[in-house]
């Protein structure tokens, strides 16, 4: 029996691939699985060929610095795919690298399932013909993606967002606050500066400044900082309590949030957390992004909504005092701004499909002859 080869590029991909692998282990206990990933995949029984922590970079300039490492890994994967031991390649996100893996698999005659497809609706629409040529099937997680992909000849299925699988047993606000040791009667601001080292380097100081400005206006506000499992923040860098690897618990405990743009904004929609979005990157990366990105918003929650339901403060617009001023109404339980945000986030959650994405993807893998 030939193996399923998973390739992910960051912590969220490892989490989602790990969930799929768990289901596969139930459906096909002897199916061999290997891949580029981390702890979630390893615990699900996937043989880890390369640890994902060394890959997670973002931005045009930042990626260039990691090119030699990526080429070395690509050579290793090419050798494995061409050896005949791989029966199916499953790619998750990370298109700059994974499109090259898809090319290798296509040349070797190995089918490819792309789960969490490239965001061609935002930029890189020129990838669509290549996706159609290289990808056997696609599993999309946002409702508008599958119709777009099918229009360009890609066999795409909307499987729902995997966040909904994780959110089926969310704690109540009171339970989450008790778990984190927070005062149940005082408002809580959750701060998420990012899941990559480069994001922490750029975001931590201004995010902490914004949180401090909030406390100056509202001394009763408790601040908690959510930290991804892939990064570390020392107490010297952060004056507030740190919680690692429990993003949904932190979001459920919070009254409002300050979030880096990305998947955690959709987590906030699922958790029902009003928030504002901040992001900073290198000046060169930002200048390039402004030219190639074709959508008006960077926060996924706003992309799904089709409008700005969470305010965005990008690059030089991220001024801590201004961000704090936008957070304060969200911390007020009686404010109309907060109520409007909660209503809009509920709409976004409704757009994300139904729980069961991991099972649907696992079924696709089995249906593609992997077991």
C-alpha cells in the first residue's frame, strides 16, 4: 500500500492536516502517512519528514531569505514522490512551495488533492490555469472559492471551514475565564500578535502599546496575550499574561480582541468575539502587495463578509492610540458598535458551512484510491 504524503507550511496547516490524519487512521488503520508537518500530524500517526517550524515565513522579502532551505526540501520530496512509494499528495495552503510540489507529483503521475487552496481570489489569479493542470481535486474552505475554481476547470468541492470542527465544544465565557484565572466581572481584551517569528517582531511592541493605551482609558480591563505554539514570547517582552496554544479559550474569555489579520479573525467570528485587525510587514513587501492584491480588505472575516465588519489598521495606519480608540466601544457591553459587530460576526459564521470538514477531506482521500 502506497502512502499519503501531506505537505503543510505552518502551524495552522499542521493542525488541519492532523485532524484529517486522525480520521484517516480510523477509516484505514494501516494506511501509511508521511509528510512535512509538526506535532499535530505526528500525534495522528504521520511520519514527519521535516518539521514545519522551520518553514513558516510570510512576505516577498522574507520568503527570499529561505529559498535555499525550500529547494533542499523540494529535492527530498521529489526523490520520495519519484520513488513510487507515494500514492497521493495532499497539499495544504502554502502555495509558493506547494505548487512546486504539485508540479513534481504531476510529472510523476501521482494524484494531488489541494486542501485549503491558494487565495487566487485575492492575488495570483494567474495560478488558476496551473492549478487546473496540476491538481486532481481541490477541497476549498471558503464558500466563494469552489465556484471560482470550477469556472477554471478545477474539480473543486466546498468542504466547510475546519475551524467549525474545533469549535463544537467551545467553553462559555464564564468557563473560559475560570480556566484562565480571570476575574469574571471585569472586561477582557485578547491580543493575538501572530503565529510567525517575523510577525511577532513587527507586531508585539505596537500591539502592547495599544493594549496599554486601552488600560489607561479603562483600568478595569484585563489583557491576555494569545501565543501560537510555534513562537515564544518572554515575560520581559510582554507586560501581560501569556497563554500558549489555546486561542479559542482566550477568545471565548474575551470581551474584545486585537488580532493580526488571518485565520484568527475567522476564529473570532466563530467564537463571537468583536475585534479590530492590525498588520505590519516590511516596506518592500507592503509596496509589492499593494500592487498585486486585488481585494479591498486583508482580514479574512471582512473578505468573507464582503465588507468591513472589523476595522483594519495596516502598516502606518496602525497607531496605538487610534487602535485603542476603536477597541474601547467593543469593550462596552451596551454599545451599539459592539452589538453591530456581534451581529455581523454571526453572519460570517453562518457562511462557513457545517462542521465535518476533516471527515469530508478524509473521505475524498479514500475516494481517490489512497486505501
